[in-house]
C-alpha cells in the first residue's frame, strides 16, 4: 500500500550566514504514514519535531532527502495539509467566524461553499453561539477549538498538530483529547501530532515515533496496540498501557535536556 506521507532520508539544516555557522536539526529521517493513521512524535525539547511538521507542510525544504504526499513531491504548503499550533494563532481583532474564515482566505484553492464550510466547522467543534465572539472572550479550550475549526474548514487530508493542548489545564486537555479522537474517527483524518506527554501520545496515537536529542534521529517506532475508543483515565488501569508507557519512557529518560512528562 502506497503511504499517504513519505519522508525519505530527510535532513534539515539551519544556516546562520551572519555567524557563518549551521545547525543540523534533523538527521536522515525516513518515515511513512498511511492514510487515516494517527502518528505521535515524541522526543526531547528542541530535537527537531516541529521542523519535521514544517517539512511536511511545505514551509521549509529539506537539506537532503525528499518528502511526498500521495506520491507527489512537497514543494510548498497546500490545501491538503493544515497546521494547528500550541499558541492557537488567532487574530485578536477577528471574531470566531472571521478567524475560521482566514483558513479559506489563505488557501490557494477557491471554494464556492465558503459559508457552508464555516458553518460546518463551527457546528463540528461545538462553537455555535460564539460566532461573533473575540478570542479574549474565550477560554483556552474554546480558542483551541477555533484553531482546529480553522484547519478543518479546508477539508485537509492531513492535520499537522504541534503540541496543540500543551497550554491547557489538565481537565480541558483531557476533554480536547477525547473530542479530537471523536473527530478523527468521524472524518477518517490522517494526523501527525507532536507532544511532550507520553500519556497523551499513548492515548491518541496508532504509532509513537521516539526521537533522539537534536539532531533528530528515529530511536524507535512503537505500535500502540490498545483498544479504541480510548480515554486516558480508562487506559491507565490496563497492564499493557503501563508497559507501553515504561517502554517509551526508558528510551527518553536520561537522553533529554528536559525530561518528558510522566
């Protein structure tokens, strides 16, 4: 089966011409992701996980190797991919409706059903009644829903999520995890998800890719063979959950500048 996303021997180098230096952020990474798969990327802080998302999104070009989506080379951002950030990325002067609409404004693909798409994403994320609110009037969880709605309004095949729930309190984070799992099941979405939380990775993912400290290399890829539907609290009582948790932790412990969340 041809993978939806394929990274082949990808390296990322950041040059600093002023100082005449360069930084190797990602070192010869190869990874394939199938359509409908949820893959979590876990590793020490600053190891290059976000750089990998940026490569798949087409925001940066690899120094070596190639990236393809559906067998086609990635050379720039496209409507088949959408990014969701930790910081929400909402415009404070725009309402919920207009923040979501921005996803369509920047798309290279013209759509004729703009209002229907915005309404669909608002209803999907439980934002009905908040269309005229501004970001400062919303909780962190509601702001992240707006960010997710802005991504989904494009009907992308791939969601690239960079620690989207890290800034939320524990209860809101768990609610958003459950909502995301429900959305992914309904939409058959493909997700690349960066997180520092081992528990979050196990709860959400089909596979967890564990990276070394910078430059990022793949340490291991672990299949999460736990039943769905999942919830963090219900999974924690399962022996297999604890086994997976310790397996991931043992590969990260001692190698990270900042230890991952236990």
